[in-house]
């Protein structure tokens, strides 16, 4: 398998796999099952003997597709949610593009000022932990999940629990890396990596 190099948000070059699959789906909730079926089929190729891992990949695709449809302007811009999946020997890279406003950090939408680089703060609290965001640079935000360590933290999280925001916690728990990036064309790219 041949590969190319691409500059990533960490400033390093990473190999890009040639096994690329693209899927364009109308930006409507009724197509969620189509996205899940596609991922289940691809998951059978990646994890032929592990149904649990196949199901977790389907869950990620379901959550991110639902979030893009509900919370971005993609449906009004061009009506399609675009997925790109790069399959390598050691990892699966999933990109989902949307036309959202971006994520507001300290009152700013991307591109962020340089003074926000390195800012790390809670993004969503869920019952068993907190999703944190960190501004990597003016165009990129990294999401991570930290499990609650004590009963006091669990109790505090219950106070802040909302009916939304669960999707990003599921995604950050399942995937090994989750970055939200502003692209040069004004779209945003959810870049998710799962080590295989």
C-alpha cells in the first residue's frame, strides 16, 4: 500500500492511506439507518470477528451524523453530509464535513486568536465524566473525555446534566482522537481516529 504525507494540526507530517472511501448522504435524520448500515458493512471488513467493535463504530457514525444534521447549517447550504474514511493497517481515520458556525470558546468562533491557543476547559458534563475541549491552534479544537473519579464529581455532574451533549461524550469515549477543524474552504471537519 502506497501512501502520501499530510501536515496535521500537531505540525507533523502523517502518512495518508490510499484506501479511501467517501460517502455523501442527504442531511436528513431519516438517513441515519443508511449511515449505520454502511458503517456496519465496513466494520465487518475492519473487525470481522468482533461484533462489539463493529457496533461501537456504528454508534460513532450515528452520533456524529445526527449532530451534523441537527446542529449545523449543512442542510441549508448543500444538503449533503460528506464522510471520508481512510483505512490503514493500524488505524481508521474518519472525517465528516459540515457547515456549522464552529465552536465558541471564550466568546470567539474560529479562527481563534493566538491567545486562546492552549486553553482547555470543560465542554460537556455527563453522568460519568466530563468532555474537555482544548484549542490546539486558531483552527483546531481537540476533544477528550475524563472519567469522574469521585462520588462528589458524579454528584456535581448530575447538576449540570442536560438533554444534549451526550453524543460528543460517546464519540470521545470510543475514538482515540477527536479534532474539530476549520478548513480553508470555510467548512468544518470532524477528524476522528480509531487505532485498530
